C-alpha cells in the first residue's frame, strides 16, 4: 500500500487544486491520499472563507481519503513554522510515502540542493543572513538575498552553473518558498517521505482577478467578497462558477445560504481594534511575531485607525509586510505568545485531529492508530481529560488543543446568523464522512 500526503488550505477548493490532486495521484500511483489542512485561520494571517468542516467536505468530494487538521499554532505561522508543523505531522503518521506540492519550479534537482543548504546552515551562510538583515528587510527577504550572495561567492553545491538571476526569480515565488521549506524539514527529520514537486499552472498566486477556469484562490475570494451583501439573497456568479468544481459551488452556497457567510479579517475588525486599545505595550510585545519595537507602531496605529484596513496600512513597512501584520493580528486575537510558540515549535504537533474521511480513509485510520507516534483524535472531549504524555508534554498538548478550540470560538463570531455564533463547536460538530 502506498500513501500520498499533501499539505493544503483549500480556501476554497478550486480547479487548480483539482489539477494538483489529479496530477499527484497520477505520478505517484498511490492507493490513498491524506491531506493535512489548516483550520479556521490560515498561513497568510487570514480567516478561512468558510469553516474547516466545509472545506473538508470539498476535499473528500475531490477524492481525498483522510483530512487531518494542522493545529492553529502552526497553521498561522510563517512559511518555516507552517511547513515544520505540517511535515512533522505527516511524518509522525508513519505511513506516508510521498509528499506532493505545487511550486512554480518543479525540478527537484534544483530545489533539493537549495533546501540542503538551508538545512545545513553553514557559518558563511549565517553570516550573510546577519549582514542582509541590517538592510531593514524582514528575515525571509534577508535570507533570500543571503542565498543569492552565497551562490555568487561559493556556489550552491550541485547548482554551480545555475545563473544567479534564475535563483533570484525562484526565491520570489511563494510556492517555491514553501517547497524549499517542506524539503528542508523532511531533511531535518530524516524522513522517509519522498518529495514530489508539481509545476503550478494557471493564474499567479497573488492574482486578484478571476482569469478563467484556472484562477487563484485570492481572486475567487475577492469576487465573492465583492458581491456578497446578505446571506439570504446571494448567488455565485458565472465567473466564480467557472473557477470552481461543482461540488465546491454547492458547499459554498449551502454555507452562505444557511447564514455562515464568507469570513475575512474585516469580520473581526472591532474585536481586534478593541483588544489593541486595551493592551499595554508589554502585552503586545509578548505576542508571537512582535519584535524590534513593532509594539509601539501597532499601539499607535490602533489609536488612530477606525478600520482594519487603515490599521494594517499604517503599520506596514518594507520590513513588516501585510501578511506578517495579519498573522500578528490573528495571534493577538488568540493571545498566542512567543513563549508558547517556542514550546510548540520544540515539540511539533502532539496529536492528529481527524476532520473527515472517506470509506477508504476509514481503513487508513486503523493503520495509523497502530503505527503513528501521535494519538489520533476522533472524539475531541476525550483528549481534554486523558492523555498518555508525561506531565510537561501533557500541559503543552492541552494548551495546543485549547488554541484550536479558542480559534473556532472566535471564528464563529464572524457569522451574520446569530444562532451560529455559539462557542464550543469543536465539541459538537461531527466528523465529515463520505460513504464512497
């Protein structure tokens, strides 16, 4: 039996995702597919447009057999933290043979040597990162510049003939960056999982307008938000329908018509502004992602801003990108601290929480239960009372779970229909099951 692992957000599931999944199955010839999926808040510092169970339903309809949630404390980190959590989770299941991911560059013989350098982190490379960081850029950009400089001076092993400008272009692409992080963490864990890149096709990741059948998730969300006024009389227009499989359209319309409207960071505007105005500088400084005096900038902006857009625009600089700021705002919403994040990153995910499975996926669960180094959570409440971890790890285990619970409790406050705003949905919502 061969098993394919993929790391997804499906925000929402679109035709490009369908292509990636079909291609991944085709090139790996695997029997089963496991998806590790971000929950209600995602890596770009945004809430998912629909909740994690709705997106799980899309995944199962598309042909995925088992969907496991990436804990909130990893799903909302930068590319490094996000990739670490997802790879560690897949590796811990002990049954995954391949990892397929979409990237702008699908040549493993190019991606692998770069990841190997990131994994090894020679002293020369570390020194270059420090030097580039002094220019006022955020760490990812400073590291990209350091990579190019290292390649000029020393040549990346097995890529000596690769032009520097080609490397520069590669490092500007968001899916390439994630691909490098995935491979790096497979190396860090000495994992048996084999990476398999698939060339991304269609519209660019950041493309804001729908361009046809293969459009970006960003453009699809923008089109939905642009036309959504009230859940009682909303219909997906033809542009949106063109970019989505029929089952995604059906799931979205059911969610919206029931009163679970599309969620965006603006949905929590007043809550975020209220929190920031209430918090002291010291409290803001303790939040994961806040450093180098950024707390002062955030606090000042919160007192002057009347909208979330104004807040982000006021804080944003060359060093602090919109995505980084949005992640910080999500961490402020949940009070995710640097101290807690350090503990989580030292351990990695401590459980595999099942969101949904198909008939084939049900058989996978039995195999995982016998092989995984992590407990498999199917009944949520049970694991708040009993764990088999030692005391220190049990505390971290429970704290990690509680961030998942809190993130859902806050997410539902964005719904227009008041009856869906009640807390503790993680305890009451059933696992999504597909019979065929």
